[in-house]
């Protein structure tokens, strides 16, 4: 069983950013690879944040979110919400960024919370 030591976690970008999503996906891939899942197991998870602040879509990024996918015995994940992942049974969520971003405040502190409040006010 893979166990995450919370003391080893470091801040990776702002909630919903590319860096944050890639870090979440990478951690999930490690956990799922350690699970020795059956080769024929298929499952996917996508989390897409609607109405994100413009800063989260800089650099040509089209969507704020990340995915985890298990297909053909391979575990993968990363930034975005690919159609291939959405086509697989699993857990797929789309939610307003400002409605759920507050939960990350404990990890990202006052500076991150200030940015999130600006996004909430825009809604």
C-alpha cells in the first residue's frame, strides 16, 4: 500500500493551475501504480474547474483541471480534461472554480486565499 507522508508535500502552483494539476495527477499515478491493478481494469477521473480566473488559462491553456486514467494496463494522468478520459467510466466532475477553491486554503495560506477571494467576488 502506498502511503503519502504529508510532511513531504510541497506547494505546487495555485489551486487549479497547470503545476497544481500535474502534481495531483503525478501523485495519483504513483498510488495507482503501487496498487497492482488487473490489466483489464479501466477507470478514469477528471476534475475540470469552470469559470477559472484568467491567470489559470495563460499560455494557451484551454481548461483548468486534471485527469487520471487507467486503460490497457497503463496508468496516466496530467493537465486538462481529455476526451479519451471522459469516455471511460469513472468519476468526472465539473465545478465552478470559486465554489470549491476555498478548501485548498489551508495548504496555500493567506496569499493564495486572497487570490481565491478575488475570484469568488467576480462570480
